[in-house]
């Protein structure tokens, strides 16, 4: 088997920049990405730091393989976006690149991932991929705040290389530094309440879920209800139960 070499480089070549932007916009929906200019010209000292992932073989020059954007905080490293070129997926390059990032970090590594759903089989595959690379799901209710006005909040899962990391601390750090979100969750009110027999589009499902969870969290001051041991066991089941409810409403 020909040995491949994975390397990371700062953005410097115009061709790489075009390839990186095309991959970025194709791999992530609008509600899960910041403006491209915000990546090229970050406003925070913590990130995002864009790196080009390159692959090379003994008999060939390095070629563009993917992108990764990282935030470096004192307590953790956060991977905001990670994507491999379509034509190279399934070749092991993504796993090699991610393991290299994890191995190089002296701090816990955290990232967000979509929760599994019947109409999104790729979400379960991504979670399995991250688990094989050494990440674990943090069982903590989490919502990604909107990147900009007009975009919805998104219910996601947090995964980390260290299961002992405090998920509430990670959430607070990401919300305040990555998303510049310091408003109370109580402002994230549902913009509609679906009727039991109303047919919901996928967009409405996503909007409802994000605001549904935000409202639950906002109504429980300082998450006091999580002190109940039974509630802790039930929390991981809420996303699936809500998704099933939405599914039945759409039928």
C-alpha cells in the first residue's frame, strides 16, 4: 500500500482559496457556517484559524484535500468546521487528519455534530466516524446560536476527546466567544407552535426543534431541574422524542 502523508498549511495559494471556499459552502448549510470573510479575516484572537489539509504520496506533489477551522482557547481546542474533498472521502484521509489534530493538542478537543435522525442518515455516520477517531458524545443539552440575524438556532450535540470536560463550561465558552451570543435563552422564543395535524416541512421541523429546546432550558432557571437524577437520565431522550413527534406531525 502506498504511504500517504497528511500535512496542514496556512492559506496562501489562490487556487487553494477557491477550492476551500467551494468546499466550505458545499459541505455546510447556511445556518452552520459563518461568512467566508469572517474566516479569512478573523476578528477574535482565538480564531477561527483556517488550515488547508494536503495529501501527498512519495511520487507526487501535495494536493488540496480539505479544510479545518480551529479555535484555540486556554482550556480547550474547538474544531468549528472540518471537511474533506468529495473525491477523497472514504480514503481514510479524514480520519488521519483528525487523529493528527487530536494527537497534536495538549487540551481537550471539542466539536459540534448533528444529532441522528431518520431523515438524516449521514448524521449517524458522522458520529460513528468521530467515535472511531477518539471523540465521545457529551450528554448535555446544546443549541448552536444563530451565526447571524435571520438564521435559526440549531440543536446539535457536543463531542469531545475528553469525556471529563465540563460541558456547561464548553457551551458557555463557545456561545460567548465563537457565536458572540450573550443574550438570555429566554429570548429564543418559538416563532410558531405547530398544530398536531399540521404537516411540517424539514425547515419548520428544524426551527421548531431549536426553539422547542431553547424554551425548555429558558424556563428552568440555572438548569435546576438537571439536579434531579431521573431528569439527567431522561435528557438524552428528549431530542429523539421531539423528532419523532415532528415526524408524526408531518405524516
